[in-house]
């Protein structure tokens, strides 16, 4: 259970000016969203280019906030009475960051930080599963890995926390260095380096430079853990000093998987030649995430045996290769995010499904690829054409996937272009037959999880129209 946030602690960390009630005030937690404020929490009003939390300070108090951190202390402008407790600061984002740093400096918890082009959240959740079996663990919620999510995680660190697991993301140079200045990890994990967020990072070399910032931020005596099957990760690790460990399937790695056996309910593998490990959700690619978690847990003092037992009870994060059966059709919801490497991995993975039916790929745009966007989408189209029987492209940018498939000789009648997830459902309903496997994959902005939801909600009656279906002309 997280320690309460004391008013004195907040004032010391943020150098804020108190307006209103004083005394031994403490807050049950912290929130930046007035809609989710719970009784007794502190509301921090953040301001950005497209939002201003100060517009919702009065709502936060109505919902039970005990106080608020604001940039503007004018109670009248905020719609508050004279009794409201306010802490006035120069900048709300910096106040949140300062409070996170304060908590990090005053915790005895061992901290692990995780980054990578793919697998961050799953690895974070698997590691948290290992750690929580041995002591109180604070872990990033969902994919809270940016300049707001990371400090929100660190603020939850209390005196009883034994472990802290922090996911660290980026889409522009310098972001990881800024975040790790708060995190100060004892263990740093790098899952993969791939072509992702190229709009800000330009190329895979830029991705590598950015990810390296996490590894070089490790506390003295700490441990760096990298994917030994990823040559880019190994190159980055060469620049690190101290304890560097590797995981993967290659013979030279420190944490090795072999005899991998995936099935519809999960994946089993042998760890370092002796220990059988079972993760109870499908996808052989999750073995890499499990290895990273076991390696990090070991660096934090948790034995592989204890870690393996904990992983048996793990659950996958939402929209990350979640498999369900809908009307005898296997639907794979992998719609949380996408880049060229993760799409290829998912397309390969559905080949392991023993169904005798067809393979159908519902693919949306892969965002933030910069000037390489068209080429990367076409390349994915060519890759998909060798592995599936029908491709449904959702949204205009995804049309380049169909172009790549068409250029490779894929049947035009098996290519469909639709504008949105609702139209994708209209295409899929008459198309799908029992035994088919449907992969749903795209960047989060495409909201392709709505395709899975739509398939589940569709009635057995035929659709009134097939508006939106656009089979490419011959």
C-alpha cells in the first residue's frame, strides 16, 4: 500500500506556496484527471498545448480532492472558495517531476526500468508478476511510460515498497535521458531495437542512440540486461560498463530458452537447460519477454525458480496478442500498437495456429515512420502476402500495404480497403468461416480493437449492406 503524501513532503519537493488550510494534512494519492479523482487525493493541474487542467480544479474538489497543485492561485478564476487547499507552483509538470524525484530518492525499493521498440509493457508486467510474489511492488500502470506516466509511477513508491518496475518510452531524441534522470534504475532492460518512432528518431541508428540512454543511466553496481538475439542491442551493450547480461535463444547468452513449445493456451520452454517455464498466454515471441523478466528478477535477487512459479499465474496486457474464439473463428487482438517488426512477428506467429481454416489479416497504419512510411507499409504487404489468404487494410495510409501485396502477385479479389473499423466488420462478417484465424494489428491511433469488439457484438443475421467494402479492381 502506497504511503500517504504529506503536505510537508509536497511543499519541500515542489517548493510550492501554500494557500489555504495548513497543519498535518496528508493525501491518499495523486491524480491528474479530475474525472478519476478519489476521495482525499491531491489533484495536479497540468497545462499543455491542447488542454488545461485548471479548468477542472473545481470539479476535482467536488469529486473529493483534498487539495490541488496549480499554477494560478486565483480562487475566483478557479471557481473555488477560500477554504480550498492550494499549492501554487511555477509549472505543474515540473512539480510532478520534482515530487517523483523526491519519492525516488527516499525509497529503499530496488528499481528496474524497461525500454525497447517492442515488448516493453509485457516484460514490465511479467517482471512485476515475479517481484510481487516476493514483496510489495509498484509498477507502471498500463503503458504509462512518458513524461507524465513515469513520474506518476514513481510518486507511488512508498516506504513499504520493495521493488519498483518502470516502463520508459520515447518518440523523440532526449526523452529517455530526461525520464531516467528521475528513475535512476538499479536494473535496465532493453527488449528490442527496431524501426519505430522514426518520425522523431529518424532511423534505426537514432532508435539505438535513444535506447542507449537508459543503459548508461544505471546506478553504480547495477545491471544492464539486453536481448542477445538482437544485433542492435548487442552493439549498444558494447558501450556499457559493469554487469551486462544477455537473454535469448543464441548459445552464448546468459539467460537462454530452448525447446520452445507454443500452443493455443500458452507457451512452454526450458530455461538455461534445466528449468521448465510456462507462460499461460499464446505467442512464442513472448518467450523473449519472459526471459527478460527472469533475467531482471534475478538481478533484483529473485531466483529463476521463484520467478518461473510466478509466471505461471501471469495474464497478458490487453490488446497484445489476446486470443479469443468468436463463432468458431479464432480472433487475435494485437491492436495496441504496431511497427514493421511487430507486424511481421504477429504474422509469423499465427502460422503456429493449427487451424485448417484461412488466415485473414486486418492491418491498420503503422504510425511515426517518417519519410520511410510508404516503403515500410509496402514491405509489410509483401510479407503478409506470403502468409495469409486475405488482407483487409483499414484507413488510407494502410492502402500501401495492399499495394505491396498486389505487387507481389497476391490475388486482387483477396484485398479489401476500408475506411474505419466499423467498415472492416462489414467486410469480415460475410467473409469469415468457422476455423478461420483473424489477426488484428495496427498502431493505437487506428483503434483496431474496435474490430474485435465489433465481431463479438455482431448478430448472426446478415448485414443490411456491405457499404465500405472496396475490393481492389482487377
